[in-house]
C-alpha cells in the first residue's frame, strides 16, 4: 500500500548508521539490465526506469526487493506491466514485496535539477544538465540498488528541448536519434559493457567539441570528443594530447586497449570532484581541461595531463574491473593513482614527478595518519562514504602498489597486473583479489605485506650505520614503530622495501643500489668491502612511505645533497639538512647554519644540475611539513624561523640569484622541458631576491607581472607581491582582476593568492573576499580557492585570536545546507587541534564544537566533526 508517512521528511532525525566492512553480504537481487527514459528539463525532469530484476540464488524466498532512494517519491510503480500500490518507503528506500525469481519493475519519478545544490545525482550547471553518481548519487536520480557489485547493461533514451539541449550525451554508443514534437529531439544510447550505477553519466546542453581520433593497436579507430562551452574550444588542445598519450601509454605499458568506438569528455563548471571516469563519458571539472599560456600555469598543464590520464586509466582499473563494495575504494583509486603517476613520470621528468608526489603525500596524507581521521587504505567502517575519498585511499594506496611493484620488479609486476585484469574482467573485485593476482603472477608471498591494507598510521624507521675498519664491513641497524591518530608509537613488523646505496665519502661513487626488506621490529644488514666508513643513502626514490630518522650527520647530509646520484635522495638530503636546523631553531637546540649555506652554495655553483631540479633543491621545507616534525606546534615560531633562514639565504646569494634570474629570461612560450625549467627557477630566484629585502624587489616583481607572456610568470610575480607592503602589490592585484574577472578559473587564482598572503591583515582580507560580488558558496572551485587557500596558510589561519577558526566554522555551517560533501572536506584543518599549543588548541576545539552543535548537520559533516572531537 502507499505509505507516504514513511518518507524521510516525516521521520525524526536518527543517528547515521555505521556501515561495517565485516557486514558485507551479496545482493539479494541482481539487475542485469536497466532501461532509462529521461524527459529533460532544467526545473522539471521525468525519469522512467525499467529494471530487469533477478533474485539471487542465495537470497531468502520472502526477501523483498529494496531499491535505494535519496529524496525521491515514486509517481508510479509497476511490476510486469501492472500497477502496484503495496510498496513502502523506509528511510527513503523503496521496498517492494515480490514472489518468484524474475520480474520487470518500472518506476517513474520527477526531479528538479535546478534545486540540486549538492551536485550529486542529476543537477543543473549554468544552463546544462549533468550527473555525478559516485559514490551514491544514482539513488538521487531513480530508485535502484545503488551499490558497486550490481553490474547492469544500460539502455538510455534522452529527450529535451532542442534549443536548450542541442547536445545529448550518455555512456556507451549512440544508436539512434531524431526530432520530436514542439521543438524537442531525442537520442538513444546503449552501453554494451555491464557497469555499476556509480558509473552512469548523462549530459545535456549547448556544447561544442574538439574532435579527434585514436587508432588502437588492433586497428580500431576511436572517435574522441572534448565537449566545452562555446569560446573555450581553443583551450582544449593540451587535454586532447594528454588523452591520446594516455591511450598509447596504457597499451604499451599495461597492454590495455580501449573497448568502445567513442570516448567523450565534458567540462563542467560546477563539480565537487576533479573528474569522474564514467564509462565512455568522463565528466571533468573545467579546471582540468581548459588551458593556454595566458590562463594556465605549468602546474595547471601538469594537472590536466595527470587527471586526464587518471580518468582514462580507470577504464580498466575501475570500470572493467570495479569494486565489490566501497571499502575496496583504494582497489581502483590507489592503483590508478600509481598508474597516472607512472605515466606523468614517463611524459616528463621522473625525478621531479617523484618529488612532487612525495610532497603531496607528506602534505595531505601524513597529517591524516597522525590525526583523528586516520584510517587504513581499506577502512573498517564509515557513516558517509564520501568522507573516505582521502589522501590515504588515493596517495597512500598508490604507495602500497608502488611497494609491490618494487618487490616484484617490472616483469613480474606486469605479469601480476595482466593476471588481475584477465581474472577479474567484468567483475566487482576486492583488494585481496589484487594482492592474490600479484602473488600468483609474481610468484611471491605477500601474506605479511597485507597489513598495509588494514593498518592506519605512518611507519617510523630509525636507521643507524656503523663501520668496522678491521673487517671492512658496514652494518645498518633498522628499527620500526607505528602509531596512528596520535596514539603512542609501538613496535611494528610492516613489510618495508628500502632502496639503499653506500657512497664513498670522497667521490660519492657506490657499488650499486641495493634493495633490502625490513619486515621485523628490529633488523640488521651487514655489507662487506668497505675500508672507509661509507655515507648512507636510504629510501632512495622514496621506496616506502615512511618517516625516516637517521643518525646521519649534517656533514653527511650536505655531502649527499651534492653527490648522491639518486635525484630524490639528493633532494631529501637537502630537505633533512634544512629541517633539522629549523626544528633546532624553533626548539632552542644548538644548530649550525653555515653548513646549510655551504650546501646551498655548492648546488648553486654546480652548473651541471638541471635548472628545474636546482629550483627544487634550494627551496625550504614548508611550514606545514615543519609542523609535522614538532611534538607541539607553534605556527608563529615555525614561520619566524623559516623566514629568518630564507632571508639569510636570500642575502648570502642575492647576486647569484640575480644572475640566474637574468639567465632565465623568457623567450617565446614553450612547454618543452628547458623552457619550463627556466620559468620554475626564475620564480624561485625572484622569491629569494625578495627575501633578501633589497629595495628594488617589489619593482622587479611588478615588472615581471607586467611583462609576463604566460600565467606561470604572472602568478610567480603575484605570489611574491602578495606578501609585501608595497604599492606595486595593490596595482598588480587590481590589474589582475580587471584582466581576468570574466574567467572563472583564473579568478580562482586571484582569491587563492590573497588567501595565502603572509601579511598580518590576511584574516580580515579573507573576510572581505567572502563578501566579494565574485565569491559564491554555490561553486566548489570558488569555495576551495578562497578557504582551502586560507587553511593552507599556517601562520594566518592559526592567528592567535582564533578568528580564522571561527570564520572557517561559519563557512562550513553555511555550506553544509547546500553542499555537505564539499563542506565536510574543510573539517580536517580544525581536526588536528590536539597538536597545537594550548591557546590555539582550545580555540580550534571551540570551533569544532560550534559546528557540532548546529542542528540538522549532514552525515558528511557530522561524521567528520564527531571523529575529530572523539
């Protein structure tokens, strides 16, 4: 019977249910096929779904059909063509009693996409309709068992006003189209590959396409389209090149060929994520599609290349082989991040890419592991799955795959991935399935290694090298501990592959890189043939995601920063040298600054170093990274110590930086490696010149801003000016706004750069920017531009008054009613309150308590706040 009283709106608020991995049960009903009919409108869309439902052999005879729903109310329900009134809504889900093993169920619902501010399900974005269904958005479109282990073939008919929606796109292949009555038209799309509902996609709007093609290794021609709004077409060339490069690389590296005759990408302005891998119809945040030198930095170009590759690679690692349940999210995301990192390394500089990847891991994932939101890459439970799209799932997940690849070596790892794809093609798999494929394909026992999937926290490894001149041996003693969420460290036996080399202390030569595996709490390794004490190079290439504590002296680190032949280890030695000094300065311990100046001077004098790598070598560790080294964090003390050292380096080498700045003068814009390296080093040189506080620094930066022929140079100049008390700063930001006020993606940079300013008035400026006519909470990119920029500014976000915390809390509360998924992502900056000195710690906790006390919080925000306060 029809029981409207059981809708969510009529029920009192209940505590969100906890979903546990151990409670997984196979589906009671499968849906091998679904037909969808959309009558499209921006404010009124009618969806009719026809489901082929089949009872599982293991299901109980009387078990009803339960279809997930979120905010939906059926207009009609039919079973085998006959209307049914004996359905119920329970917690928003449709329950329908069914006898027998197979039926056709037809359900009609009505939607208003214009009011969907969550940007999940079907929503309107600047006159077009689009969808986002991962993880649980399909239940906002129609009633369906919205879980990834339900694989269905989709047949979709779309009809809408031809003038409003001239382009109608969906998954798979378009098999028919035609005109209807009253200015309407329609298109029929069929996807031959079974897929979970989270991969469903639909786009309808006024779009134009950059069209190209790719011929697969088997000779099949694939049509490629990147759909954008009129006017954005000239900025799609880089994304198209990235797509074709990705397709070629996946064939050559993994043997994976694309499986449809059409691949569409659509750029959308309003999008919660970076992009989405929907089968054959990827939907992208426009920031990861649109680029030209005028509006995009070199980092933007790299981001586009990496994200396009990531979503394309998902066609196999995520679509053809998908997740059994959301606890297995890292199965597709960790593996695919590893694949896109490897692709980007092959397309550019492997050394610079590795430094970038580790920097991101340390900035985002290590704090996650040490804070209240710590979780394994295969979580045990959740209340809202969108909260687990985290750096742990993605970036640490990729590092776990990388460690397996390191242990197996290239040939055996490829055998393992081939076996994984072949064994599970068309299935919903688990992380365990992937590990077993690595074991079987690589002939290796990974039983102990599995603990990486079920353990939260970052291993901490202490390394001490001793030398015995009488026996000419060197012994490396290793000890590992582990803690998560701020708990005391405990002995650990994680499997940790470590690439090491023992360098001659005079020449820097070594007898070859060695791979050792630490798999006990304490372990020793002895190496013969060393008459002199060697210098230890360890965790080369960052072979394991650990925190390393070594007994290496400042002199040894300085030596490695000039002589190590592993680029990452060389960079890491300089970072550790600087970090040790700065931590000592902050804590009042003795430290030698001169050895840092000597090390920086040595690399600046080495003309054989690639300029892009040199730019990395001389940069100081970030304030956030330094905070992670402290038992109790005082952001002002960290900032002051870092700025003092930066100023000293600037003064000491000001002439050298001026020469480099002049040598790197730009010519005609190019994306080739030497031109990019010059832009990178020129911006770093400018920042050090400014740090030296010479009189002409502001004018030098302003001249770069005015004369820039690319966004990398312009943003580099603005970054330097943003911290200054100078008239040129005002002129530059006013001019930048006038130039780009109509370009949303560039205007995001204008908001971010001001939020990152280290000036004392930044908190008040951010408050004013939140009231600026160009700011809106409705667009996730704009929210992230201002508030993620601000929370990434430690010294100003952590203003001792607590104004920054209260401002962020107020924003989260306001945004939660519109877009809870985006709002919840701003909880972690407050969630680490226990790490800070007492005054700030109390103020951060008060901000969290204010959020927690807000009535009718979403599941997304409520879960994050409660875990942060627990």
